[in-house]
């Protein structure tokens, strides 16, 4: 090992070489998320131009060669020579880190992309990048590759259009042979169409020839979309849009008859999944104004004069808040929580003023909201005792809780697993098959309560729901703490048929609505029992799809015995262990949420009260169903 260390040993990475050496520093990872992050960086540039008022159309094209392009009709990236660097504005943007027009507020009052690394990072991590600029009646083109300029900007024609088109192909040396996920792109375009009203977003697939168009009138459409499976308590929603100085607030909210709270928050089109000061301002305003109205109209006598809590006034609330502001301060590089103190006072003031006026003009709606909050307060007080049941101490001591849990010997949650199994028969086999040291089994009887349609009191009075919550022991709702879970893996194990799928959905709804952090932090899994057992002579295989069965038929030939499993109960303990429970041979699917907005929408549609919406969803998506048991 060299012991002498001097200045000559300090390596200087030229240009964008540092990005290629450490791509995860700039895009998170080089897997699916990072791969699509490149697209989002380029898209954000067009969106920022739209927020500045210069874009009406943004088109995304998935090309047959694996590249993707984003086209807008904005002003076009500057093409003149940079006074300090002596190269065109286009080349500056795509080859120099921390270069852009967003570091002061002359060109962009508000912006989602603040760090000036987007376009240059995309260039650095792409096999090639082509930029077309239409500006001042002329068409310009430049070509880049892996951070370098291949063809400097040059004039290639005349045009009557304006705008920028960026087309790039992610570098397989960095990302391998990944492909674009249309669902990820579609979801972001749909989301942006709600957040940037007046702009038409188009997605075109060059391979299939399919084109989709996304446009909306704003947050009210967004609100109805995410909550379309539930019935609002009043209509139209409460909506405000207010611009003052450098701030612009857009807010839409209503209440439904569930006891869930859902607030989606955005700053300059960036979703702040952890909320922040703008959400704090909204919550403070709601609590204050609703209590003021309740006191003024003598509604709180039912609570002996006690004020409603913040949790009470937000039960059943569905709200979307979008704040546009210059130079927002986020907590952390991920931009998931707003930290700007000025945002709280602005939001709280605007919401309070407008909500007071709304209540005075709509007394019936005000009474509905207040009565909903009062019922929540009563339920909260009544549920306080019931919530104690979710603690493991009470679970072990109470005679009212079912004794069907076959716990594991290990008390180390890192290695312990809980199998939630459909039916006593399958549960019996699972108990015999399991590794008693690390695997616990909890059989449940049939289809559990649909918590999407039930309040917390009804849910906690349901034996199956109560047993699941108590066995896991991490608490529910705002008290849910995955670090207190008694098991590191919670595995849903149900039959591979329609009833089994329904039970999985009911269980996932329970976890999503009552113990969401378990899903978000990767505790929840779905077991994949085999569909078939095939045998030829002494050779045996377990198959998990019809495609595998067809392959085996081709490879093994004639005289194959095929057994299709209708349920877990048909397998003996040895088969269940080998196929579904043995960590060395089983297949588990981790339940993860890449898009919380779409997850909320899906749960409200599938498990909510509006039958027509659910029917439309099923008819639209029936062709994608696999393993339909008819």
C-alpha cells in the first residue's frame, strides 16, 4: 500500500465524469426508480416553463429504439453564446452541473427543479441525447453522449414554432437493459394535468401507436378522481385559489363518510409526501375555524364545552393542497417535506379567511362538517379503551381474543414471520408445516370486515381484525410504529382463486388504512402458493402459472399427471412447507407502494361505496386478470 500522500494523488474528475462514477448521488439508484428519474428531470424542465406561463402542450413519446422524448411549445432553451463560457446556452445546460435559469427569480418565479443538475445529469447517464430548439423562427440541433458534446448546436432549418424537444436513451452501461414503464409515466402526466391546469399532456407509444391525452380543470377534478369510490358528504367541494405577492395557493377539499384522513400536498408540482409547513397551516386553520363555528352555534354542548381536536375535524377529510412559491426550503434532498416557515402563516391565513366565509354562505355544509367532527370526538373517546386491545400485553391476557395464534418461539422480530392464513383447514396444515422457531401462524375465518366502509369502533369489534392487529402489536392509525411489530415479515397466505384474491384485497385494505407504515416500510408480503403439481414417474414439479404449465407440457411430453390446487387445504403439510413456507424454496411478493395517490384511488374504488365506479373499473381491467377461476 502506498504510504506517501501528496497533491498529485488527488484525482480531478473532468466535466460530468463524477456523475457517471457516482450516479446514485444524483438520481437515487440505477434501478427502476433512477432510470425513470432521468425522464422526470427532463419533464420537470418543461413543466417549469409551463408554470411560468409559456407552455400549453407537453408531449412524451416512447420510441421504438428505447429512447424517450419530451417536447414542449415554450420559449426554447437559449441558443445564444454564454458570455463567460463561449458556448451556446443549450450546451451550458446539458454539459455543466449547476447551470440553469432557476437560481434567481428573473426567469422562473416558481420551479420544481431547483438544483440545476437535471439536464446535465441526464446527458451524463445517457448513451446519447438529442436536443432540438425552435426559437426566433429558426430550428437548432445539438447532440451529446455520456456527458460530452458530440455535435455542437447548429442551425438546421427555419420554423414557425417555438419550444424544446429533448430525446435521450439511458446508457445500458449504467442501467443495463431496462425499459420504460408506461404506468409510471402515465401516472405522473395525469397528476401534472391536475396540478398545471390549462396544459395538455400527451403520451404516445411509437410501438403500439396508442396515444393518451391528459388535461383537467384543476384540483377539483383531482379530488374527485382520488376519492371516486366514496360518497362525499357535500358537493361541490370547498375550493380556493389565491395569489398574493410571491405565493399562490390552490386547495380543494371535501368530506366523505369514512373515518380516514387523506391530505395530498404539493409544492411547485413536487409531491411532499411528508407534508410540511403548508400542511401544518391547513390543519391549524381547519381546527380553529371549525371550533369557532361550533362554539358560535352552540354545537359543543354535546361534548360539555370541550373543543374538537385536530384528529376530530379531519376525520373523513380528503384534501389536496398545492402551493407555488419561490425558493422553497425542503427538509432533505428528496423534497418530501416543506420547511419554509413563511408558508405556514400564508396558508393558515388564506384558508381561515375563506373557510369562515364558506361556512357563513353554506350553513348546511358547515353543520355537516361540525356534526361529523363531533361524532368523531365521541368515537375517539369510546375507542380509547378499545385501542388498548391492540397492545400485546392485553392480547396475551384477554380471554376475549381468539387463541388461534400459533406463535413462534423466537422473540427476535428480525427473524420472526407471521403467516395470516385463510381458513382453519389451511391454518392447520400451516401450523404443522411451519418452522416453530421463527414462523407464527394466525388462521382467519373467511372474508374479514371491509374497513374501507367501517369506522374504527366497528373494525375493532370484529374478532378477525382485532386478532390481526393484536398479534402484530405495532398499533394502528397514527400510533402505528413498525419498529414495535413482533414480526419482521407479515405474510398473507390465501388460496390462488377469486375468493383468495378477495381476502388478500380485504387484508391489504386493512393494512393500508390502519397500519400503512407496515406497507411503506416493507413488512407486508404475499405468499405465492402453486397452481399446479405435475408428475411424470418420480419427477415432480410445482408450477405457479399457466405459462409454466405449457412449458412443462412441451418439455416433458406425454403421460404427465396434473393436479390443480383449488386451495391451500388440498396440500399436505410437507407440500405446503416445500412450496409456500420454506424460505429456501418459496416465492414471496413484497407489497410496496410506488404511487400512494394511485393506491388511495384504487382502494376507494375497489372497496368504497360507489358500485357504479367499481363496476366500470372491473369492466375496464378485466382483460388484465390472470388465473381467473370460473
